[in-house]
C-alpha cells in the first residue's frame, strides 16, 4: 500500500486482518505511529485494530519488488511518489491506481508501460482522523481493471488482477474487475466533479448543496457540461449514473467531500485531477464548459491564497 492515508489504511487494514501479506509504505507521523502502534480502523462494518508491516518511504531498497502496488496517495502527490514506485516495482509488478479523477493512469502508463498499470475506483466514504486512524462511514466497493485495451471484449482484465480482486473480496469488500476501467473512472468523476468543487467553495455537505435552490442549479449545470464533454471524448457514461447522480441516499447526503476535507485541513486539493483535466479535455474537443471553468478558477484562487497564507505563517514562526 503506497499511501497510508484514509483509503490505504482502510483497504490495506482489511487485507492485513485477513492475513494477506501487506506492506504499508509511509513517512512522517504516519510512519512513526504505525511502527509503534496498531492501525485503527473504525468502520460501519465493524471496528478493528492490529499491528501492520510498515516501511520507510525514504529508505526503500531496489531489490524489493511486489506483486501489486496499490497506489492510494492523493492525486496531488503522484509526481512525488514516482521515485518510490520505481523502486517498489519489478518487471512483473502491477500498479493499481486508486487515485481520484482522470489523467493519473495515463501518466503512469507513459512511465511504466500500459501493460503494468491497472485503474481503480473506490466508491467509499472514509475519513483520516489522525495518522494511522481512519473512520469508514459509507460504502466501500471497488472496481479495478487493466489499463491496456484488450482485443477481446470479454477479457475481464486477466487472472493476476482477478487474484487481487479475490483477496479483497475475501477481506470483506465487494470488488469487480471490469474490461472498461476508463468508463468507470469517468462515471465516478461525474459524481466528483459535480459535488467536490461546489461543496468546497460553499463549505457544505452533499445534502446541503442539493437542498439549496441556488446550488442545485450549479450542480445541474456542471452535470450537463461534463456529460457533453464525455460524449465528445467518446466516453459512454451509463444512463443509471446520469439519472441517479443528483438523487443520493441519506448516507451520501451526509458526506463531506474529499476536496472540502482537504480545504478545511489546509491540504492541497485534487483540483487538476477532478476539475482541471476535464476542462482541458473539453477545450481539446471544443465543448463549452463555463460553469466547470468558473468553479475551477475560483478554487484555484482559494488554493493560491491559502498557500500564500501558510507561507506567511511559516515565515513568521
């Protein structure tokens, strides 16, 4: 597990509890905590705590190559962990990318080869409360799939990826292997691009945004623009996702989006992977996306302002 945040600790913790051979790659306070304390997972599926195997991200050795590296860092940290990925992966290692947004698998495929990359989408609500302590509050299903296009449409991603899926299922998580992970990534991005930017801008949870007459019109406009962009890019989003994305259940309505959590905690938002890449695709295909562009520029301003304020505080201290 490269990335011991909310996603990495939850899925890696479940695999470790099921006696799978899992190693967490961590640094800083998370590394220190996991070396001396149990990983703690609070979950709607049942709480648990256990000691886990952890390695220092800054002290990796070349001879260590894993069957799978599950990449669960923030999209904003992808470039930073490329050197670690190069050390952790051998010629037969599969990189499973669980990062939010689009554009990440493309970058990994360019660096490592598309045959060594699998895409993934985690449909989950989980919060990192502190280093090594996470709170799983909703959903949890995974969808993974080979990034390299298959000549045979019925190919489900190959036996090696299915072995990983079986291990995750055995740990208690619904996991599907798809032959079209690009479609799945865009379908998840439909949800993320609708809710993440608006809730971050307005400091609201999903249900609050949906219930406000002004915000629902913005959410609806983003939905329309993104669907047009996907169509122009020859990506088919299934109708059930289009019909239901603005009709979440009560559990999802209470969800605080990852972008809002990052903003509240002074962390860099996944702005490019969730919004910026979509804007670029729209421009490439000459699709007008004025609402998406507006929220992108507003959040870019907020992020620059926050970053500047943090630098001033650091200099003052």
